[in-house]
C-alpha cells in the first residue's frame, strides 16, 4: 500500500516567492484585504516555494555555502543608553568631490567627546568660527574644532593643531547654563543671549565671558517671572537692535526687550509671539496656535502697508504708555505743581502718584481749538495746553484727607512727596499711522513748607 513520507531537506534553502502581484491604490492608514500578507485572503495571490541545495553541485560532503559571520549581537536584555552629555560626529561631506559619509559612524575611531554629566544635558550647540559652543543645563563651554589646548606649568594655554575634530572642551567662567530653554537663545554679531531659569537670570555671552544682563534694573522681575514661566522664547530684533524675550505662564505672558545701546530693558510689549526671528533687517513674529493672529507677522511694518499702525499687533490695536519716576533732589520733600512734556500731541497723563500717597487728577490730551468759544471752554477742562510747542498742565490733588490734616486735596497746591511716579498714555486709535514721540517729561517743583 502507498504511504506519505515527510522528507527532511538537510543542507537546503527554502525560498518563498510571490507568484501574482496585486496592484491597488491603498491609503496609508486604511487596511486593504488584497495587500499580500502571511495569511492569503485572496485566491489570486499565491506563493511558490523553492528548494535550493546549499552544497556545491549538490554532491555529498561537497563544500557548503557559508552564510558568513553575523555582524550583530542579540542581547538578552537590550537597553537603550542615553548619553545626554556626549557629542558624536560622522564622516565628512565634500560636495566638490561627491563624498558623503555623513551616515558613517566608525566605532573604530575616537569620534565622541563627553562633557561633565554633573552639569546636565546638552541642550544647545552653536558653531562660531573654529569653536563649538556647548550649552548644558548648568554650564556653558566651548569645544575647540580641529585644534587642542596645551597648558604650560604657569597655566598658560597654547593652541596646537590636531587631527581631532572635536578637541578639548573648555568651560566658561560662572555657574550658568541654559536650563531647559534652548529656544531662549539668540545671537547677534559676537553676542549670544539666553536665559537660565534655574538661577532666575538672563545672560549674554560675549568676548568678555558671561554677563548677567537681568541685573540691569530687572533682577527682581526676572527672578520671579522666570521661575513661573512654562515657555520661554527669545530672538534678535534686527530692525530695532534689541533682544526680545517672551515669557509665558498659562494664559498670561510678558514680552520685554533689551537694548545694548543703553544697557537696559527698554520696553514691555502687548504682543504674544510663539517664535521670533529676523531676516534682511526685518523682524518677524510667528503665531502657530490656532487662534486669532495665526501666521507670520512683520513687526515694525511701515505705515504705507495696508492695515499697518503703531501699537497694532495681530489685528488688535493697543494704547502706548510710558512710566516715569520724577525724583529731582531726592532728599528734599517737595510740591509737584505742574506736569510738562516735550513731544508729539496726543499724550495724556493717566496717573500721577507721589511717595506720600497724594494722587493727581488725570490730564487729558491737547486739543486744538479753532474758535473763541471753544478756547474759553477749554480753560475749564483739565487738558494739556500747548505753548511754544511744549505741553503743560496744572496738577490737581484729589487725595482724601489724612488724620489731623487741615488743608488737603484741591485746597493745597500740587502733590507733596520725595518723588512721584507718573504714567503717560497715548491713544493709538486717534492717529494710528502717525508716530508720536515723547522726548522729555518734567514738573515744576517747590520746597515743601512741611
């Protein structure tokens, strides 16, 4: 009788080949039944199996085809290692000769360079001349490219040429890093700007090392705001030559600018960008969130552009204001009698508060009167008056009486105190396309009679 005997194919290769090819348009995310798989769901799709002898000419004990050495090792528990403090570089790229070895990382060569892991992760790299600046969470260093530093017995360094791509890593003085905010980085010329949230500082890296520019009158502000900020973005305004820094904390935000010309923080802005950048002396802000203002916006747009206006950001018009402290003769208790300013018309005094707590009536903007009756009426309105292209107004005290005070409020002259804090405001809706400058603000003072 007949029988089925299973044949074992020793020293053979089993090859599976697709016989019929299925051509069908399939969406990348939609499964399709006719796509070939291990399970044949369509009768038109079949496989043929081929058996190939592994010995030469199929002879007994002939030379067998060798599969070669396996160039990999399968570990029992393969774990990924995160070398967060290490740099690695690939082979060279030469467009002239057509050599592209950027995908080659030879383990037989010394192609890695590590920083101190105690300083945290490498968050940002910036190449400058023949140095590579490395920003870690708690340290800033520079790596010498194609050169190394040799120190003498006196501690003096001399640069020597070396075949190393990444040479010795030299740390900058100061315990500062970039924390977890590489997007706060901005560069202009030889100056680099960034923030260190962990230390509540805004920093500048230049030829003289690292300088804490947040200490220029804004130490307390940045100490508190950086600690509470979730997102920090920075950029260089090539139009105004300012470092622009945006701090976000939920729905609240602060946008401030630093000016190298005065070594100080000059302005707060009402716009809330997601990214800022400069191109060809123009400054752009980007809104990527799906809300009003989404897109790329040209800041400092000229008034000739359709819709451009001073104080207008993302189709919303804001008022401009300047806060000033008047403190002439600081040790003298004085009466502030008037408020004067030099600049364009349209400015108004929104508030004025003396150190003693005295408060002034707000002063309205100057209005040009064209008739005698309007001029007479204007005399009884607390607005700025113009004389010889300067604007002035009397200060009317509206402070409540304090305990034991005999004369107060409108019965006294001006505001009394060591200093006064004033806030000048300009309504941009009145003339949005005309620039209104504020050159100087002053006050006529007399010594208080105590």
